[in-house]
C-alpha cells in the first residue's frame, strides 16, 4: 500500500522567507506524487505533480518540488513566501498504471507572518 | 479551467436523518470519487466510481453510504442514517482516468450532524 508522511502539521515563516514543506513517501513501485493546496473555504487545487519525468518539478505560484528516490522524499519549496501562500498543503501519492485514486498525507498548515 | 460543482456548500442535519450530497463532475470525465475530511484530520478516500459501478471503496464506506450517477451528469453521495461522526467536509472529484493526471476537486460540502 502506498502512503505519504508529512512532517509538521503547522509551519510558520516570515514573508519573504524560504518555504519548505516536507513529504516522504512509501511505495512498492515508483509512485506518482502530487502536492495539492487548500485555501480557506475552498477545495483542493493541484500545485504540481511528479510522474517519472524530470525530478525537479515546477508548479504554480512559484512552488517547486524535487523527487529524491534515495531519500524517498518529495519536499515542496518556494524561495520567498507571500501572504497569499497561507493555506493547507497536502502531499499525495497514486500508483502508476492504476486509475487516479490518490492517498493524501495529513496536511501542513502554512502560516505566513508579515 | 473546467470545474467540479458541489451542492450544497453547507448541510446541517439531525442525527439519524438521510442526506444526499450532490456533485456535477466535469463532463468528459469517466472516474468519480468521494473523499472526506474530518476537521483537523487528513483527506480520506471514501469511494471511486466508474462505468456506473463502484470500483473501490474504503472501510469508511459502509452500508450507510451509497453513490449514484442518476442522470449522466450528477454524482451523488447518500448517507442513509447520519451519525455524529459523519460530520466532515465531503469532497467530490473527477478525472479522465490516467493516474499521472490530476484529479479535479469540488469546493466541498460541509456536513454538520447535530
């Protein structure tokens, strides 16, 4: 069974500082990995995805993530946080060749301090 | 970008009552899903639906739950006799079927069981 673990349920950064949200995966086959974002009172929106092409994936709103097989990680980063980045971020995994069912991590709530 | 639409956005019901949560998936999608998120917890898979039948369901999806695609456009989740612990945000999602593609999520229905 596939799973993802997100370290840190809450992360606080100052505006302009680096954002680093951690995600580690567990999978018996090379997985597909996703980061979704949930803004207050909204649904889940895809930020970026890794599907076995380039290991460094760029997404929307300046976010990127790097797939590291040796570390079984898919951490999300952004060089400079903006107030509008305050949201909850979910790492998710799906199985290549399967259909689109994704399994989510527990989420990390990002707070941006002015 | 196409959207998945969910109604209502909020539903309040008494324990033991039946509720139906409604979703309009994206028109050319073939796979449909329900997920839920209990306050403060992770987004959990409930059920997937393809070709007019359930393709997979989680342990959460017991006999109190059912799904239906009654008219080719709507996708509904019915809870026959609600319990307090059914209070959660319920997300509908749809996808074209390839696991390397993203799921499109609706903005959710917040169900409160009193």
